[in-house]
């Protein structure tokens, strides 16, 4: 059955139920990327490991998900999109239970790998199935609702993780997935069967799969340990970088010459898709820089709790929810490149506003730029998703969605490591500059005149310098992120002019 005919089998009520299952499954997978970040200290203390070892809880999930995301197209063709989605969601729930029951680091890491392998295909499959369930005139709106879960998830993760770890125990950051998974599986079995895709018994590309695991694993581990090992000053990091580069080159050559590739790289022949994927990587990195830095800065410099820091970041999602329904309407009337470029200019501008934050900023000063930046996010994400998926043939939508989400996942991993490294370096540089401008003796004498002991006054001076240095470093992160967003706005114009009123997968009919 062709994609364009499938939606006729669904009543409006069944479409809403399908959307609920697909959006909730996507939301759960996305916020699991960040939910464990603020819980690492709790996990480390409970399992008797160091915080550095605890970060493997995050890395193992990210590596497994990154490996499995680009396999989505092959899995959908081999087993069917709905069947694969159901198995993946079920597996994600089972591994979530096992993660919560883990009593050792080894068990937790193995279960997180299983969780990531099952979670990887869920996002592109949910995106693909939404397109099959909704008619062409409503696909952009449906994709917009789905896209909001992708944007809300990373902001929701730290809030849930912090609140649960502070008030219950870290085990519940995994158990919370179970009722959502049950709801999604039951709804999928009852509603989505009619959206099943045709299957084809494709051979398994063992070499391609092995090369994919090799280069992604090496790249992700390099990013994870690079900062602690002074990056390329450490031979191990250099070795991982070489393995990743050689593995990537071999993977690309093999997949382009293989008759039945595990990842269909030929999709990059579509210029709109290629430019769109690069734009997603740049734009999402600019957005994610704030999600990485803000919670840490608020906790280290302004004394916020993990929950309060998560709430401050969540205002981006609130702004996006206010205007999410407008993006599909504008897509029907204007050149999508104008909408996408304007959205990225808006995101860059509001990011620049945050480059003037000070350590005296109150909650409103911090939350307001977040909210107004969120107003541009639906116009960015919905538009670029519609453009990239409309550029490919209907039978390529699964592979295209997988590759698009794969590049987004890899961008998040690279962005996290690069932003934290840049932030740390800028904090040290700013701290040295500030220390050179302070007259410590005069400051200490002034504090002593107020009855503050000498030892305490020196500690206060050091604390003040660190606080201001982190604030200056945060401002510089936002300055660079804003420039990246503006650069991606210009990059959009490398796309050919799309038809007005594009819909996902429509351009190939």
C-alpha cells in the first residue's frame, strides 16, 4: 500500500490515539537522553563508584542509540514499521525496569545499552508512522506536535531527574518509563496495525553493521573521555579519533557499493535533504548549548537546585507550545526557506540576548529569553523536518527519518563535549584575567575592616572570582551559539526552492 493511501483507513479519533502513542513514545526516549545527567552523583553514591565512572550510564545509552538510529530504514523494510516500533517500545520498557533494578555498575551499563538499542529506532519510526496516519493537508500540523516532544524532552529530563533523585531515589528515573510504555504498546496494538508497511526479506549487511558500531563507538567514547584526558594530548584519544575517521571512511565506501546496505546513504543525493540535515545539526547544536550549560551554571554560580535549574530551562518548551500550531499554517502560504531562515535568525538573536547575563540575574531575567527563544523553535524544527522528508521518495522516508535523527543525536553528543570543554577553558581564562585585575591585599583589608577574618576573606575573594568567571564563560558560550544559529540561517539558502505548501513525503508523489 502506498503511503498516500494509508491515512484513509484511520478515523479522526484513531489518528488522535495514534498520535498520543507515537508522541509519548518519542518523548520518553528523548528525555531519557538527559534524565540521568543530574542523577549521576546519586547513582555513583548508591553503587559505590566515582562520578567519572557514573558518566558511563549516560555514554552507554548515547552510543547504543546512535548506533541503532540509522538502522531504522532497514529494520522497517525487513520487519515492518509498526511491528518494529512495537518491539522497540516493549524492549525499551523492559530494559527500563532492569535499569531500575540494577545493583552494580556493570549491570546498569548493560541495561542502558539495551535501552539505547531499543530506543534508537523509536524516534524516526514514530515520525514515519505519523506521516502514514495523517492526510497530506494535516501532516505538517501532526509533525509539529511530534516535533514539540523532541524539543520538550531534553528540557524535561533534568527537571524529572532532579526532582525524582532528590525526593525518591535514582531507580525511579527508569521506573517512570514503565506506565508510559504500557500505554503506548496497548494503543499501538489496538490502533496502528493498519499503518503497517510492506516487508522485504533483505540480507543482513554484517560488514556495514560492524563498521557502523566501530566508528560510532570510537567517536562517542572519544567525546566522553576527551575532556578528562586533555583531548589530543592523550595517545588514547588520538587512537580513538583515528579509528573513528578510518571506520567512517570505510563505512561510507562500503555502504555506497553494497547492494543491500544497512544504512542507505544514497539518500544524500537529494540536495534539500543533505542541506536540511546539516541545518538540523547546526541549529539543534545552537539550541542544545543552552540546555548543557544553563543548569550547571545556575547550580554552580547562582546556588539553584537541580529542580530549579531544570525549571529555568523548561521555559523554552513553554514558548514553543504557544505557537506550535502556527508553523504548519505558514508553511502552506510561504516559501519554507524564508520561514526556516527567519526562525534561525530569531533563535540566534534570542541566544545573543543571553550573552549579557550577569551573576545578579533574577529568575525572570533568566526565564524570559528562554521563553521568547522557544517561540522560534517550532518554525525551525517543523519546517526543516517537513522540507527534508518531502525531498525523498515515499519508500525512502524511513531511512531519511533515521538519518536525520542520527545526525541530530551525534550533534548533541559532539555539542555536549565541545561546549563543556569551551566553557571550562573560558572559565579558567576569565578567572585568570579577573584575578590579575584584583588588588587582593586592599580587598582583604576592606573585608577585615568589616570584621571578616583573613582566611575567610581570601575564600570569599576566590569564590567571587570563580562565580564571575563562570558567568563570563557562559556569556561567551551563548555568543558562539548565536553565531552558529545565524550561520545556519544563511546555509538554508543552499536548498533549491521548494513548492509552497510542502508536506512530509509529498514531494515524491
